[in-house]
C-alpha cells in the first residue's frame, strides 16, 4: 500500500466524515420541515373549523381536510375551547409526542434517527404554534409516511455525499499527486540511484526550480549528495595515499634497521665527539624505526594505547630539540624551562612525537618569517594531578583562516606544501593520554597548550 493509495483512502475517509457531519443535521432539518408542512396544512383546517357553524362540518368535508393534511386527527385550542377534527377509527393512544414549540437541535437529531430505525407502526402527536387566534395546533399522524420520506431523503443525500466524496478525493488526490507525491517519488528514486554509485556526478539530483518546501528539499539533497560524493572521492584518494605510505614505511623501516646496525659500530669509536653524539644518533634511529612501525599501525586506523610511566619531560624536550637541530647555526633556540626534577606520567615515545611535531612546525614558521632571535619556549606546571605543558614561539602566529581546522588531517596545514598531518597526529596521541591540546590566545607567536 503505497503513499498514493494511502493518501487516496484517507482523503475519501475524511471527506465522508465531513459529509456525515452534514448528513446528520440535514436529516433532522428534513424531518422538522416535513412536520412543519403538515402543521401548516393543519392551520388551514383549523381556520375552516373556526369559521364553521356550531353543529360542525359535513362528514365529507372533514375527511377531505384530514386527507389533505395527512393526519388522523387535528385539534386546536382557542379561548379555552378545544376544537377537534378526527377520523372515526382514531387510535386510542399515540407512541410519541413531538412538541415543535420547544424542540432543540440535539433532541431533533435523536428523534429523527429514532424514526429512521424504529418508526414503522407508531402514531405520533405533533404540537406546534398557531398562526391564527388559536393557542396551538396539534395533529396525530401515522409515522410510516414520515419514515418513508426520510429514508428516501437519506438515500439521496447518501448518494450525493458519496459522489461528492469520490470527486473531491479524486481531484485532491490528483492535485497532491502532482504537487507532492511525484516529486517525493523522484527524490526517493534519486536517493536509491545515488546509493548505487555515489561517486557518479550524473546521479546527483537536479533541482527543479520550485519555490516551496519540495524545492528546498531538492536543493538541500543536491548539496548533501555533492558533499558526500566529494568526501567519498577524497577518502578513496586518501586510502590510496595511505597504502603508498605504508609501503614506503615498510621499506624505510628495513633501511633504518640496517643503519642502526652500522650506528652500533660507530658507537664503539673512541673519538670524543662520536661518543657524545653516537648515543643520540642511535636513539634517533630507534625512534625512527618505531615511528615507521607506528605509521604502519596508523595506516590500519589503529594507534597503540600509551604505555605511561614517570618521565623527565625536560630531558625528553632536550632530545627533541637536539634531533631537530635547535641551537645550531640558522636554527631557533630552545628555551627549556621545565624543571629537571619534574616527572610526568606519559608514554615517552608518543610524547616525543607530539613535541617533535610542535617544535618542527614552530621552527618552520620562524624560518619562514625570518624572526630576529627565534626562540621556542617549553614550560610545564602541575595543578591538582594534571600536567599542563605549553610550547610557545615568538613567530608570526597561526593565520586566522587555519585555526578552525588546525587539528584536522590534511586540512590544518599553515605552510605551503604541508600535509596537515602533524597536528592531527599530535592531537590524537594527546587524546589517547586522556588529555587535550588547543591553541591559546596570545599577543605574539603561537602558544599550544597540552593538558594531561
């Protein structure tokens, strides 16, 4: 049972309900008018009675008057005297008395349907106001002619109501089908077609140009489908990029492992400079191998849970600065203000990646802006069991256009040629620690606040 059939059925039902609400008082009004007509005819008979001599009317005239009214008896009261015109076989009692002088609408409706369903062999007494000198007029009639007339009227009204209901429902159905059902079916068909191949631009719905809610829905659906198709194409490209990166990292990890074996031999050298920088080179190669391994895991959309332990954040920040060449000629200076006695519960490898991304971005921004005396400051304070780390530089700061998507992968890059992955990876690693990272407002430079 589709939407069209449901709409047609409901329309017919509602129109029939409206016709019933019209039918019920119409039948009651028909009964009232029918009885009023009989009383009006009785008024004429009463006037004849009033003008007749005391000895009464001829028998033939009385019968004609009663037959003309359609009554078994006619009575009127005027000046305290009661005049009666009746047939010889007048029934001894009546089944119901109807006083039209005080007959409310609801009472009239109830009595009308009582006649339709129960009025077969009863006689009723009808009382109404008189237009002459009489106080009132009353008649006794057989209920059968009234019921027959009401049934015929009800039958005609029912057929007319049914015809009006079908015609109204049909016209309304055609109008709604043209205005609503067909456009909705078109939208539903487009959605199903689009779901079959969402990357096909030819399956995007074309708005019909309507200036109503259907037109608004078409425009909104077209925009949503364009956005979804673009996102799917982008995700497909990113999947291909991820596969390529995974392959590159796999081979790079093997090459770095070989370089680590060679660096172990360099560590055995007696040269003081080699003994000074050799361990750092070996540690850097180890981190690079671990980074390649974690990148492969990231390609599987998984990141290992942090292995937290108390770590000297000052030493970790110094290692990151040494790896990035901070303090070398042409490089920024690292102002490490973290206390050497402070220990922070974190995963050292993951935090090394977080700090390296932040310091690398700061160094690139400082180099691009050619800031005089470029410096990056690292601080840490512990408040109520939380560690708040700040990485601040004295560069140009983050452009306003990049702040909204700063931590979104492939969207938050602030430098030409950047991928926008560094801050996205840093944000994910910080969240794995149950913390947060944000860009703090600052007068100069950029200040990143990490809370763990």
